[in-house]
C-alpha cells in the first residue's frame, strides 16, 4: 500500500436534470444565499447520499469477497456507524475525555478502516471534504405548483359505487371541507405575510415576535382542521410549489480528499459509482425532482509539489459512471485488491491501539 499521503481534488460541476429542492431547518423552505448573488446546497446534501451509497457498495462487495450472505456482513450498530457515523453501542464514548487519544492508533484505524477515514464519525474527522454546490440566484424557480383534487369530484362515476348513506356522508364532508378552507386560507395568507416581514428584519427580538405570531396562527389552523368532518387534512387544496434550482442549471462542485492514497481515491470512486445507480439530491423525488448529472476533473498533489496535476475525469448520470485516465482506473482496482484486507468493523481508537501494539 502507498504510504505517501496524497491530496486529490475533484473540481467540476453538477447539472440539475430536474428541479432540485432541499429543505434546510430554519430557512422557511428557501435555499441559502450568499452576498454575491448565488444560492447553494450545503455540501452535506451530496456527502450524505454518497456515504449511504458507499455502505450499500461495501455490503455487496464484502459479501462477494468473503462468500457470505449480504445480511451477515454487518450488524445494525456497525451499519449505523458506517452509514451515519453514529455509535449506538456507546463503545467509543470514553474518547470524549481523551482517554484513548494516540496519533499512532488513529493512523492504524484509518488504514484498517478507510471508510471511516473517508467519512469520519464523532471525534474522528473524515478526510473527504465536500464543498457547497453553488449556482446563480437567477437559476431559482418555483416548481411543483398544482392542485390536489377530490377523486369523487374528478371522476363522478365513483359516487355510483357508494351506498346512499355513504353518499350523504360524502356530501357532508365536502361541505365541511369547503367551509373550513375559507378560514384556513385566510390564516395561511397571514402566515406567508409574516414570514416575508420576518425575513426583512435582523433583530432577534423582532424575529421572536414574528415567530410567536406564526405559532399562534398555526395553532388556529390546527384547531379548525380538527373540527372539520372527515379527514383532518384537506383532500382538495392548491399546491403552492417549492423554491428550486431550475433544470439545466450548473452548480459548482468540489470534493477534496486530504491525506489520501490510490486505494482511498478508489473507495471514493466506488461510492460515486454506487450513487450513480440513482443520482438524486434533495426531496420530492416521487414528483420527479432531484435528478442530476456530474462531471469533475481529478487533480493529484504530492507533498512538496507546488501545483496539483490533472490525472483524469469522472462523469456520472443515470446511465452510470465513466472514468477517464489510467490513474483513476488503477485507483479503482487498487481498492478492490485491498478490500479483503480491511476491517470495516474497527471504529474505536482504543481497539486500534491494542491491534497496533500487537502488530
């Protein structure tokens, strides 16, 4: 295995093949803005799907390499650690107070479990940096607008399959829904107005006052919905749509692998290949949102070199992944060759220290 640390960077763009909408907490369904006329998706919006795709890839490849069923590769605690960096076993909690800090143990852990080295866990930083996906604010649209219909209004023939009692109940529920929606729409208009006003102020007290008014209005709407006949949620209502990045928009993208090696680059390439099975970002996927394609130039820089050098390109879309460059093909194969020697169940520095001392 090559022990000389290398830095790799994938620089390029991601293209929205469909509208892309992501809901971030506290953003009122809006995407983050920069002062430079850009909007962006947080790096985690790509990094998370890559990590979960990598877990699926690992399960399949390890099952093949060790000739075992896929449901015998990892237990749920190991899958949580690999897929999300979460320790449900609490076996590494003592690392919080520094009882097992040892740089040599960490180096051993990273070498033995490159997946943890790539993506990290609590108190173990991942070596994969995924930058924000930046695009012009001009590429924002509202997508997903429409209306949800009541099936009995949309296709009146369905009513003929109901008994007389059911028909009467249906008419009563429709009437109740229409009456309540008048009140609800008035409340929602007030909420939209308050949210718009809140975005114009910076003072914490003012924002808290707006938030209090919005909570009170939300409670009023909830009370009205509880009183209506039939479904608490209105069957028939307009769909206002979502702020989204428009199809055809290009987003600047950068992935950087620090202190890497060909095997670690190969692992990242395998994660990208697995992600290309369904390259999607954000929500509302069932409505056709989220599809992307991507193209990156891959650069490599060794210690002491003044500039990074290009070693190939990576392209992916729904049809798969394309690698161009002998160095990328070699990295792809280097990971597969080293795969059986890794221990993807090693997570704790304390255990790594024990194994390092025994080696």
